[in-house]
């Protein structure tokens, strides 16, 4: 059975200018990667800041809807991707916005902080995206994360509004600091914080209001920062649901460019708020992106397939920037094993795949 050490809580993943690599079950008080002494030997501080990419991810699932939202600050540009899938109607709604400039600066602390679409944009004057507005309040000190978002109607899409509250009490999260550099002396890392949570709130879509009740609605909140490679690649699989009708569970699994993944990685499974640390996985697509994905480890704890049923492909190309974000909705089947050795058979569980490429 795979295991790895959970380290005692600490204030930051950086100590005296040196990154600390490991896995924790509590959020850091502050994550400032510019405190690392020399992540690059030849870049000044302002240029190092532009090498840090950061994003937050929200996911909501109930008996009918799957809603996923990504807010990204890639420093050269910022972007938001929204996808809503209605399993009853088998319909998908998607929205994308991308603007140049270093805006939407995501907080270094999740204890009690906020960010919105009118955040300062570095050297550019502050302005808001006219058809898209959001406000995030991360308040882990009160076991709450809240998101308010609105998208104005256009000729091609209806209006969309969401008010979501994630209740994170009685759940053990995961926080990781992982080495990104290609050589042993490199000091470049990525950080991730992930927690599933019951979700309550409402959304208004195409003039109709839908209520999310935390009794049957779950979701993920994830926070990322990192000195990612110039050509960044990552593949993610995630889903939440109920097992045997009364056990709330979820998993969030990634294959990325970090080193030493057997000792530390970002893969995790939760059952009724209890955390199981999962081993590194290999995610393959023998028939291509639009065919079945295979997600497996070598420890026998992860053996899943993901079959896409609805596709959402987004691309951005600006001079030296190239981004491709594919987020298909589909069904997971297979098996996951908890840290106690319990085998959980996964059958037709609706979830999300993400395959991300960023050159910036």
C-alpha cells in the first residue's frame, strides 16, 4: 500500500530563501514564491515574477449539472474558462475570455483574502472585462470559500450568474510543494492546495434559476502557483459524487512535470472528508484526446478509464504565447483504493478531464 509522510503544518513552503518540498494537510499561511533566493540565476526580481503562473479552479456537481471554472493569471495574460454541462439535456454551455496584462493577482494567503475582475493589472491601468465579472473570497479561517460571478448575454449566448459557497469544515485538505526544475540544484517549485467541499448556492442561466443544496452537491476548490516550465504540460482528472448513496467522495489526480513524484505529488482521494494520498499516475490516451483515457498507477490504488462525451477546446495564440486547454466532460469507470485498503468501484461517474499546454 502506497504511503508518504504528511509533514507538520508550516507558515510557508519557503524557509530562509530555500523551498521546502513535501505534503501537508493544512493550508499555508502565505505562499510567496519570490521569497525563493535563486530560482533562476540570471533573472531580476520583476522577470522572476513573470515566470510565476497562478490559477484557481472551482468545480460543482449535483444530480444534474457539472460546472467548472478556471481563473488564470499567466502574467502575460489572464483568462477565465467557464463550462456548464447539463446531463439531463446533454447540453453544454461554454464561455472564455482572455485579456493581455498581468491582472487578477491571486492572493498569497487563503486565510481571509479576496480577488475580483477589477484587480490591478500591474503596469496597465485597472479596467474590468465588460461582459464578465467575478469576486472570490477565500476565507479558510471561517471554513468558507465564496464565488460570485456573472456573464452578460450576447447574440451567441444567454446570460449566466452564479453564487457559490464551499463549506470546508470537517474535511482534510491537501497542500503540496513540488520540485519543478530539471536539475538537482534548481530551486523552482510549484504549490497546490486542494479541498473538496459541500456546495450551496444558486445560478441563473437563460432566465431560469437553479438551486445548489449542499446535501446533494459537492465540488472542488483548488489553488495553484508555480515556476512552471516555458512549455508547461499537465493532465488532470477529477470528479465528486456519492458512494452507496450516503458517502460523499471525490478524487483529484494529475500527471505533470514535477520531479520525485513517488515521494510527493498532488494526487488525492477523499471519502466523507477523510484524505487518502494517492501515488503518481500515468494518464494515457491510446486513441487520442477525444477517445478513452487510461489512468493507472503501479501500486494498484488507481485503475480508471475516462470516456469523454462532451468536448470543450480552447486556444490562445499571441506572438510568443500559445495556450491549449481541453476540458472534456465524461464518465469515469474503474477502481480506487483508500489508505485503509478499501476498494471503491467507480461506475459511470460524471467528471472532468483537463489537458493543458502553455507556452509562455
